[in-house]
């Protein structure tokens, strides 16, 4: 009888402490704190040329210019390549982007055969899986981002962007490339 009483007293003590401190669940505490892992900045490039560059940073590491589109939460960023006439380069935020509206349009244009399945453990370990913006798997971690480059679309863990780019041999979009050398041969009959 004494053991039952001590266990009940201990349970009441724990419940009393929890209610007194207003302890929230882990999920609630995460929701209450602002997400400051991503920073978007637009800065003026040196040289007085009035050129601007947009950059995305995750935990103070710059996201390389691998992608033509990046969706982070409810925000979309599109890559602007360096142009002689334009003052802007780098990632530029799309102010008119609506995640819900875009998803609805994509589902209409590219209907799925069914709801996407659960995220496989191999994809979670790897840090990405291929899929369109409307093909996000239900248990994809909240901090994963959606990226697109030409016909390659994927949901990626931001800590694994470099590994993703290496796996698909992506280089920076504005990186200089070697010019192609072409040879033209002509032949004829001499008389």
C-alpha cells in the first residue's frame, strides 16, 4: 500500500511541476521560435557600377548558384544570371509567389497517379529525393527546400546541397565555361 501511495504522490508531483512551469511540447516550442537559419540579402557589388547581387545563406553559409529556382517554406527565389544590361544578379525573391496557388496549378497541369508515399529511410539518409514542388512527401522534414535546375527537380536537406550538386554534376550557373572549339573541314576536287 505504501508503494502505491508513493508512486501516486510522485505522479502528482510531476504533473504539478509540469503545469506550474507551463511546459510546452517540443513541436510547440519549435513553432514559437522564429526561423533565423535562412537569411536573404541584397548587396551592392563593389566598383560603383550600381549592380546588385541577391544571396541566400543557410546558417551563415552561402547557397551556391546551382539552381534556377529555390523554394524555402512559403518563399520562392529565382536565379538572375549576370547580364550586361541588367543591374541584378543572383537569387531574387518572387514577391508574387503563393505556395498554395502554385501547388494547385501544378496539380492541375501535372496530375499525380496517387498521393506520394512515405519518405524512404534511404532518401532521408541521402538528404534528397527527386520530385516536383507538388510532389512533396508528407513526412519530409520542414527544413528541406525544393530546388529546380532545368528538368531536375528535388526536395533537398539544406545541409546536403553540395552532395546533391556533386551527385548530379551541377556547376554554378554563372560560372565561366570553356568555349567550344569547332573545326570545319572542306574538301573539293582540284583540277
